[in-house]
C-alpha cells in the first residue's frame, strides 16, 4: 500500500509542477501581451483553476513526507506508545474530515456536470477542474489512511 501511495502522490506532484509552470508561463505571457497588444481574456480564471489543482495535487505528497508544520512540544515529552496513539487519533480525525471534503467535491463535480456549469469569463465547463481537486483530496485521504495504520501499528508494537 505504501508503494502505491507513494507512486500516486509522485504522479500528482508531477502534474502539480506542470500546472505551476503553466501558471507562470500564462502570467508572464499575459504581462508581455499587455505591453505589446491586448492581454489574454480569462487569465485570472485559468490561474485560479491551476492554483486549485496545484494545491490539491500537492497535499498527498506533503502528508507522506511530513512537510507540514507540527507542534509537538508537549507530545514529544510523552511515552512513545501515547505519542503514537495521539498521532493515530489526529490522523483519524483528519481523515474523517478530509474524506467528507473529498466526497462533497465529487458530489459537487457530478452536480456541476449534470447542470452543465460553465465559468463566467471563458464559458468553459467547470466539472473537470472540480473532479481534479476531488482527486487530489482523495489521494490526500489515502495518505492519511496510511498514517492512521502506521500509527496504530506503532501503538501495538511499542
């Protein structure tokens, strides 16, 4: 499960990197075009979508590599088994919350697809971007599930 999780997070991180590069290129091209001729329409809309994809697709990799802020001043002084139990509890609560977020994003994307929702400026369909964000949050939930299982294993073995 760990290998699969790592592969998924790396693929999503690679796509997030491509989306970030696309954002930079689009903004730079828009700035140049503004000086030379007319700028592109809908740049802020596309940059907003790409930002959502970058953030959502980076979550799983950040969770697997513990690349987030963790305040453990108090927890670090506790016995190892209690530390692992608290980590399992925090990861489980986080998993429940973000699983609800992912589920609601999938539902929202499906509803947007059914209604044919389009963006204001470019009139492009919104549901593909919503589904991409839902995919990113689903991968994040998989990373959190791995953390819950790992923490529970440490509770049992210590």
